[in-house]
C-alpha cells in the first residue's frame, strides 16, 4: 500500500476541478468557436438539435464534475462511493480521448493535444486515489470485540 499523500491528492483533485471548469467554459463557447450558426445548417433540424443538446448536456456534466470536485474533495479520497465517482470522471475523460482517433480518424496536432489533455485530466482524478487510502469502517466482528 502506498504511503498516503493527502495534501498532494487534494491539490491534484482541485486541478481536476479547474480543468473541468475550463473545459466547461470551452463548451459554453463551442458553437461560436466552430461557427455552428452556419456550420450546423447543413444538418437536418433533428441532427442540429441533437448536437446543441449534446453540447449543453456535456457542459452541465462538466459543471457537476467541478462542483463535486471542489465541494466533496474528501469524499473522493475517503469514501468508496467518492472514489468510484472519481474513477467515473476519469473514465469520462479517457472515453473522450479514445473517441478522438476513432471518430475523427487521423490524428493531427490538434487531435494529439486533445488526447493528451484528456489523459491528463483523467490522471488528475486517478492519481489522488493512488496517493491516499480510503477510510475503512470497522468490521462488525471488530466492533463486537470492542464492546465485549
């Protein structure tokens, strides 16, 4: 079992929260950045609505990731549920990294930056788990021995 490093773990998680906020802000302006006003006109109304809806939901999910990271930092490090949520957030970022070559095809510089960023964001949620030990509730047999 690794030596616990809770201060470093908390700092990494906060960096993950900042990354989630920055990515959320990026998604708030994604339509403008990519010129969706004109670019999405070639899509059917349902496909256009799906793109906008998907981006809106991703923006909300990233906001929730940031909220959880800043408000429930200790739970991420100490509780089984919190650690599972941190793994889920990391999985979200790793899935996005995997989509880059699978969906966009050949990897150019922009694609490589996206993949590297998503892997880094995932690491900001996974490394703290390796640097800390979850708190364990006393086993029932152990509690019984104490009360005897």
